[in-house]
């Protein structure tokens, strides 16, 4: 197999895999587009369909050797990188973006990934049509395997360290829940419509943060860890970007969280300053939800 053909198939597969990841959880992927200012559920659904169709079409074109498809993919990925960078600049780090599936979030790594892929697609038409020997292919495969093994090892160590730090920060205190701050317990909120609820989802977690809040940034890993639970659907709401939600829920400041059931009923709320307090809030919501259905 020629080198240019192999690279074209590999890069085309990246776009197809991205489309498949979005289709794996379409409701959550569509809800993640709220990060880009798409408030209407119908508009988000339409944009998600367009993104999936575009990725599948470009992926097929790139894999078939189309230079135009490769350049179009490069331009699209560069535009996505710019959009993510702008959101980061507004303090939107950690917000869902659905770039490579519903669990993708806005990070510096996501910006870098899109830029690297954009460069790869842009350079693809210039790759010479050579046919490497079997020895070269074996060496390349071995190198990729070693790189992948190293990446997995680093990721596992980082994950173990992060979980250890979160466990060390778990404290006995509960979040500061004041009756006259935030939405009332038992009140039903329309903000539940912004969440992508899967069949297994039990609770929706709304986290309120501010760009100038150091505590919010320090708690981002803890929030990411909690939102990673498949039983919890989570969204972040920025003080400026989502000022309407802040006003509607009378959020007193940040970091603040509200836990809802699937119908949008407030089960817990409060100011938190540790991952343990956030988990305690979810536990309180679980208890209240169980009692209300007893």
C-alpha cells in the first residue's frame, strides 16, 4: 500500500470516528453545542446533523484521495480550533464541546489537537506516492505501538494521581445550602431542557462558575470527575456567558451547584469548595429523590 493512501485512509478514519462518537450519544452531543451559543434545541439538533454529515462526507473524500476534501477538512478543523480558543479566552474551560463525542470538553489540549489535525490534512496532498518496503511498515507499526503504550501509561498515572488527590480532599463538611439563596428545594426549573439525559441518567448537575474565580479553576478537575459518572449529566454555566440562567436561579456567587432530578426538580443546591462537598450534594439529592418517590 502506498504511503499517501495509507495516511489518507487513517486521517479519513479520524473524521468518521468523530462522527460515530457524536452519534453514540446524540442528545448529549447536541446539548454540548450550547457552549457555542446555540440555545434552540431544534437548531442544535440541526447543526449536529450537519456536523455528522460533513464529517462523514469529508472522511470518505479524504480516504478516497480527494485533495479538495483534505483542504476542506483542514479549514474546518482550524476553524474549530479558533472557536475553542475563543471559548477558553472567555473562561469556558471544561465546557462540553462534543468535538470527538459527547464527553469532549473545551481544553487547551483540544485546541492543540485540532491544530495538529488541520496541519496533517493540509499537508496530506503533498505526501509523495511512494510504496515503503515491508520492513519500513513494520518499523512504523512498532513505533506507533510504543508511542501508544507510553501515552496509555502516562494517562493511567495521571488518572491515578488525580483520583488520589480528590480522595484526599474529601471532607466531612456539606455544601453551604441556604434556603434564601438560589432556587428553592422542590422547585421545577426549565434549565433541565439544556441537559442531554441518557436512559441511565439519574441526576442533572448544574455548576456555576466565573472567569475571575480562582476556586472555580481549582475545582475543575473535581467537577470533571463527578460529571464523568454515567449516572450524572453535568453542565457548566458561566457568570457572563449564561447570565440569564444565573438570574433565573438567583445564583449568589461561584462556585455554586444545583442538583436536579430528571424532571427538573431541585433536590440540592449550595456553595461548595471541595470535591467532597460536591459529592455530598449529590448524595443529599439521591436521598431526597428516594424519599419523594417513596
